[in-house]
C-alpha cells in the first residue's frame, strides 16, 4: 500500500484543495483507501476525478472523490448518508488554513 502521507502531500501540492478526509472504514479487505477531497474548481466531477486519480501511481489502491464546497453543502442539505458519515467520522488529513 502506498504511503498515505506521501499520497496526501502530492494531492495537496498539485490540487491545492481546501480539505482532504480519510473516509471511515477506508481500509477495506482489498486494502483500498478512500479519500474525499474538497476543492473549489470549475471542472466537472469526472474531469476532477480523472485529474486526481492521474496523480497516483499505476496500480494504486487509493480511491478519490473530489467535490466542490457547494456540492458538499448541497449533499448535506439532502442528507446524503455517505458525505455526512465522512464529515462526522472521517479523519481530516489536511485542512487549508486561510490567512486571517
């Protein structure tokens, strides 16, 4: 399995997201790791997913879902169980701190 810290560091460096969360129960039987990335972008869902997955080495067991902040808000309003579970129980691996 890839080094999770190195994977997250590469995603942060290239994608410059707002947040990266490790989905709860992410280390399944197959050893896969699921990450939820929050990033403001005009790209469509498939384009941003393709970009994120393209940063991983061939044969990677990491799955990445990239959502915009407004998509996360809308899914929370719609009570999406997956997103709510990740936000409540997931481990935050990165959070960009805005200067203030």
